[in-house]
């Protein structure tokens, strides 16, 4: 029997154990592992994951990104919070429309689109940008009107009329 067939057979045994109600501790462990894998695969994680991400940061990064999070949620209250590519992200109707990340010497706003910044070139003067990140100071939150414009452009791209 090949390695793949052994793996499949082991999986079937585990499923039978779950169905038969045997080995409850092991079944609970497998169930939680399965849920974690599904969450990682879909990128859908609870807001508590973002809380943990922020809790792991030092001040003033934590406060600055917490303000950005609240700004994003005020602009798109229907957004689902989660982790995408290891950083906080916000999805609307399944599409990631905004995110942020902390680095050693700066913070980044992430539009999850390479063409948002080109549409707002004039408003982004004074900020360092790449195709996928807008870098800003660790102790200066992004202005709310700028975040509104960034999200409006991204929503327009994600959901054309």
C-alpha cells in the first residue's frame, strides 16, 4: 500500500472514531485542527485575531493601527475583519479591500490592489508608496479623508457599477 493510501486510510479511521464517539479528546483535537485549517485556508478569522495582532505591538504602533482599524470600520461597517497574508485585513462581499501592517520603522496601509495609489497620486504626496503599500509614521495616523478616498477607489475597483 502506498503512502498516500495509508494517509487516506488513517483519515478514514479518524472519521470512523468521530462517528463512533470513541476517543473524544482526540476527536475534539482533530475537530479544532480542522476548523483552524479551514480558517487559514479561507483567510476568514475573527476580529479577536486582529486584537491579538495589535496586542503584540509596542506603543505607539498599537494605538495608531487601532485608530486606523476604527476608521476603516466606520467607513465600511459591513466589512469582515480577518487575517490575510499574515496581516489584518477587511473584506467586503468576499473581496479584501483594505489592510494594515506594522514594521520596525513604519506602518503600512495595504489596499490589496496594485492600482489604487495611481488614482490618488496627488493626495499621496509626502508618503512613501510601493504598488501595494502606503507607508506612514508609527505615531501619526492616516487622515480620515485620505482613508475614505483609498477605500472608495478600492471599492470602485472591486465592485464596478
